[in-house]
C-alpha cells in the first residue's frame, strides 16, 4: 500500500535538509508503480533487519523493502490559510499525504535566520497548527452550510455527518486539532471525504544542531514549555540532527555509528522517523520470500490474510483458498522452509486469519 508522509515546517528550520538526507536512502522507483517521479518526492525503505536475513536464507536474487514516500512540501508562513506566501499550494499538497512530519528547530544560530526571530519550537508548532486549523474550519463551515437543510429534514446520512462536523467545529473554534475529537466510527467515516488536515496523524521532528545552541541546553523556559506540550498531548516526536544526517548520507552504514559518536549525535533519527511513520498509521509488515525475491509488504494492523493478499495482487484476494504462514523469527531459527515444516511451525490458515507483523506468507489460489 502507498504511504505518504509530508514534511512541513516554517522556513529555515531544516525541512529540506531533512528531506535531502532521507532521499539519499531512496530505493529505485521501478518496483513501486504508484510513485510519481518528482524531485520533491523520495521513496525511502523501511529499516527491517528481518528482510536481509530472509534474503540470505532464501538466497533471493532480489530484495524489495517496504517503503514510505516522503514529500517535501512548500514552506509555510503565517496567513497560509488566507493564501499568504505559498499557502494555497502548501495546503493542497498536505491534503494528499497520510501523515505529517512537522519539523521544528531547536537551536539558535545567527547565521541561519529564523522568520520569527529566535527559535521557539512551541511557538512554531502553534503557528503551523493554527494554519491547519483555520484551513479546516473553512472546509467544515462550507460543508455544514451545504448539508444543514438535508440534516434538518431528517436525512440520516446528512444528520450523522452534520453531527460529526459540529463536534469537529467546536474544537477548531477553540484552536484545537480535529484529531482530538471523540468521533464514533461512522462519524469519522461520514467526514472522511473532507480530508481534513488536522485529522491527519502528526509526528513532531525536533531538529537539533551538533555544536549549536540547542534550547534543551539553555535554561530559558523554551525547552520546558515544549516538554509540557508533549506531556499534555502525548504526541509522537523524533529528535534528529538534519545537517549531520545530510552530511552522513554518502557514508557507508557501518561507519555512521562511529561518526555520530564523534559528532555527539545520538541514534539514527532518520530510521526512527520512518518507523514512527509506520507506527502512527498503525501499519505492519509481512513478507514473501523465495529464490526470485524476498519482499516486505505493508498492510493495516488487523488485516485478514485475504486482505493482505490484495496488497500483492487482486487475484490473491479474489481467488484466495488458503495461506501457509510462519513467523519470520521461527523460519530464521529453523534455517529453511523444509526444516520449519518438519518442526510443525508452518501453519495453514484461512481467509479470516488476522495477519501479524513479521508473518512470512505463501498464498494459495
């Protein structure tokens, strides 16, 4: 399945630097027919050690990872919802993504101008989120105006949608993201066609700078305010040094860890961001493996075997008979499919089987 994450942020916060670091990890596009070839789009593999291990076990000629499509979206400024700057372009592009990676700057640097003066990540988050809220408020009010008459006449679908829109509007009026609305399943489905920006999951990307004046090293309240925001919202976040990751993009993987230590940069923020995108959208990976190729596939958590088969080809959904399944760790432990069969760890499952992360599946049609 296609997974698109839009990278957004104010000017000069490291958004494009992060995108450039990510796209160096890009995989060839020919295996992913959904991809539009565009310089602002990068197809990035989801890091998964199981994939390489399964490739070695099967002696596969080709390895194809699960992927995330990152989109570098035009920078946002105050007033975007009213068309300021590239506001209309920004808002239209962000409607096309599944999740938002919101980049905020955690460092002061006189050589890199911040449009709002000094770096203040909580203020920047407020600016970006308010523009998303204002854009959604316009969409919600327009839709409510269009269906209010039908809702009052008793049309069931219109009434359900109007009720959901009222819940969302009350939050937007207060400057709160629509994702905080307590919507029932049918209510969420009723307003799905509006593709509201503030219903999209958000990962906050905290861009630090090695050797710079990072606000978490300064006791001036900015870092404390940010921590209170995350404690209150429980929003997912990832720390990254975009400039360092961009510098390391041409370095072999085995050397990166040592260089990160030398530069006092902890962890691999890029891989953590990719994994967070997977997690926030409640996605899992299953595998197919053989001599021709080992491949990772992406499906929603809770998908049945029949639904997972559709990720490969509609025939695996429409003509599904059964599936032979083994957990990747059990297959790797056994050393081969034949050995796993002897151990009795390969199972036959029907179309209602719920796929688990790490399942290795052979579909029978």
